[in-house]
């Protein structure tokens, strides 16, 4: 089975999971988009309204900023895969609960094991704390917030995979806080450098 087929199978598995929290109120599963062969994975928090309607991550306002980020570092959707911590939209875009993170992230881990990325860019607090906690939702509370760790590259281990983690501000935070744009642009340079390293080692 190739990666796309494995992802399709996983998608069906999630759809069939009738106990998964948030499923009832959602229009669509928001599974992922991009190239399953990509070495770079972006992980956001959860779908908003547009994502829920279209069944695709980052297609609304935050998605426009993510598109700009990608093109600023010379990447397109062909070079990356994009997924979220939660697979369904929380009502009114509220923050994910611990229970939702605990029940949804095993699916994210399965996605990661299929894609086998070399670099993960975690977008915002939830994705960043999840990876910094060693993918253990119970350890997320003890992690530093994105304001302290953004742009600080860290090597993490997920199963037998050694992955470069680059925590970034969430693209939606940039919309509401123009001051973060300066930080965001500095962090993009770090993403660009890592991307180039991985292109040359591939
Ligand atoms: N914000 C996210 O974290 N993910 C999306 O898919 C859209 C907005």
C-alpha cells in the first residue's frame, strides 16, 4: 500500500469511529491536505468554520497566512502536508479540551507514522505543547507557551523517527496581532534554513 492509500484507510477508520468527540456537531472530517510524500508536516489546532464546511485544513483566513508563509520560504502544497491536532471542529471555535486532545491525537500519530516527516512545524500552543510533551497530552500543561518557544528548533523522537520540531505562532494569531508579524518573519527564516538542510540531505 502506498502512503496515499494508507492515509485513505486511516481516514475511513476515523469516519467509522462513532465515539470520537466533536463528530456529532461537525459537517466534515478535517483530515489533512498536501503531499503524503512530503518531508515537512505542518500541524495546526483544529478546523474553523470554512475548514469544517470544506473538509480541508487551513482554507479560511488563517490558511491565507499559512499560504503566504509557505510561499515566503519557497514551498507549495506540493512540498508539505498539513494536518491538525483535532480532526473535527470544536463548536464556535472554542479551545480543545483535554479529553478531545487525548482521543483525537492517536489519529494524528498514525498520520505521522504514515507520512514520516523529517520536519514538523507546530502552529500555536496546542500543537507545540503536544510535541514538546513527547506526544503525551497529560504532559502538555507543564510545557512553555508558544511566546517563549517559537522559532526554537528542537529535535524530538516519535517512535523510531527523529524529527526536527519548529514551533511557530499560529497563523490566526498573526491576523489579530500585527506585532507578531516581525517575530513570525524571523521564524520563517529558520523554517527556510531547515527546509534547505533537508532538501540537501534528501
Ligand atoms: N486553524 C487551525 O489550527 N487549523 C485549521 O485547519 C484552520 C484554522
